[in-house]
C-alpha cells in the first residue's frame, strides 16, 4: 500500500492554476515570451496583460519576468466566459479589453449588442492589443483636402432624418427608412443604387447598395458598410437608434458624397444593412452571396462603421477591431488616424457582434470602427437613443480616418511624392529640401534644384 501511494505521488498529474500576469516593463517582447513559457496551456491577452492557465512548475519562470497573481478559481476553460464590457456589473472581471471581458462562471443577461449569451472560450484569444505607434507621414495635400470635405453638420442632419423613422427590422417604419436611403444615394452623382431583399423570420427586409465603379481596376472592390436597422427596449413603439446606428449609416452618405466625383481606380461599394440587431442577418446575406457568386476573391477590404458618434469625455478614442490575420488594416488605419485626425486608437483582435464578422468568417479582410465609449453609452438600445447624444467631433474624426483610408486604397486621389519624383529624374533623394524655410517643399525649392517650370 505504501509503495502504491508513493508511485501515485510520483505519477500524479501536475496541478494547473489560473493566474493573471503583468509584464514588469511596457514591452510586447515580455508578453510574447510569457506565452511561450513551458507549462502554459492557455492564455488571453489585453494591453500586454495575460490571463493564463499554467502548470505550477511554470510559476517561477513567469514571476521572473512579470508580476503574478494567482486567482481563486478553477483552471478550467469551461468555467470562464467572455461577455460584453457593458454587462459586467456585479461580476468580477478577470481580464478586460476591446469590447469584451472574461469573467468566472456563466452569467445570464440580455440586451447586449447582437449578443445571445456568454461566449465559450475555445482557444487563446486577444481582447485588446497595444496599438503600434503610427509613424508620422508627410500628409498628402489631396487626401487632407478630401478629409476636409467631411461636413459634420450635414452628417448630424442625416442622423436626425434617420432617427425620425422606427427602423426596427420588424416594424413598418423600416421600409420608409430604406426608401429614404435609396433617395439620398440617388441624389449623389455617379452611383449605381439598388436594394436586395432577404428574410428575417417572416419579415422581408432589404440591404441598400450604392456602387461607385472603378475607372481602371473595377474588379477590385472596397466595401464601406453600416447597419441602418435599430432596436430598443420597446421597438414596436420607438427605436430611433441615433447612435446605434444612424451615426454609421449617415457616415456612408457623407463618405459617398466626398468620393463620388473623384473617379477611384478601384470600385467602392457602400452598403446599408438591415437585420443586424437580429444577428447580423444583412451582412451574412451579402457575404454569403459574395462567396456563392465567386466575388469574394475581389473584395480587398471591408470597413464597417457601427456607433461612431458618442463620446463620454474629451478623449476621442476609437476602437479598431479585426482578427489576427488582418492586423495590417489596424496598422494602416492607425497611420491614417495619426496623420489626418485627432483620434486616439485602441485595437482588438477579438472580433464579435457586428457586421465585420460575416466577412471575416468567409475569409475577406474586414474591420470594425466604433467609438470606444460605446459600453458606457447610457441610451444604448433604448427609446432615448436620440440625436442629442451625438458628438460632432467624434463622428467627424472617424469619418475622416475612414474616408482617407478608402480613398488611398482605391486611388481616388493622387498623391505625388516629390522625393520619389526627384529620384526618378536622376537627382539625389537628399538633394531637395526646404531651401526657403517655409516648412514645405514648394516651387521655390524645386527651382533652386534646377527644375524647369
């Protein structure tokens, strides 16, 4: 008996524990090292911090490179849940980032954005990453001028018009809202406008499309999307949905107006989806059609705007959300934001619950832009989600970022790099400079270096 007990102790499986780890220095290198420590079986990341399930033998190694907190919960993924940040009241949050938090247990709740219960954790996940520091560029004047065409007051006027409709998918008011959108797109030159129907249960509803055809690479398609349907605690009575999501839908119109006369080389497709609040039904319908028709291969990027008009303070923070395969979209939009807006960018690689997801699920590059105070918006999914809650600066800056991105990707405007031109004409890239000290390279500088005008 004694021998068997000794053998059991020798071969007993090592216990795993749930810990929260914080790096000793603000560097992604330490976080990456911690993930690879022998004995780590699962991790979730947010802003460099890790929630981990590890064997006890790994604790010393992790403690040597960070601050380690052992948590009083079983190390079992089945006992952890991911829920929206606006549903964490009275719950202990183990890790939070992006739009979600990890909590112990399986809480019950309702009213979350396109959300039908806690997410079961199946693999490693990244709730929020440290957004790379965007390198400052020499702003392209034509892109700056294009961004300046964003009219925040006109955008607010469109929000007010949309909020006057009850746009709940199962309400009769959704149809006149659709017709209003069609009429607005039809007033913008050079757009092909149409609708496509699909069913949400027994209700027929419609996506609205406006296509700006590319002049050279027409088979390359960039999608800008936003859902126009709305919901509230009493949707048959009223569902104005000013922030969620008249703000994003009105931005489609504003961006279309700015781009319509620019002759982009690639095609830009604006889509206003219905049925989002019933489970992303409009974007699922369109993404599925793209796959079935073979057009999915032509989609270069999808930008979704959902709740872009609220801020709780002076900090204009915007969340960019996609998956790890499409980190490049976050990197590029972060650069556009740094050079053409006053936004502070936050980013997440845990996509869920908005119209970017159906495209990601089908292999198309897609990203969500959403203001980062959405989870504390007091009128979320309520009958008092009204235009009075909209902040012009917040919406303007997000529209500027997205407009510059789509314009640059589709070559809707031309940016001339003087240094590239000089190098191409046989001059040294270091030869030109701001010879007259006015802060820009202009005609005087070019003449100084021998350019015939």
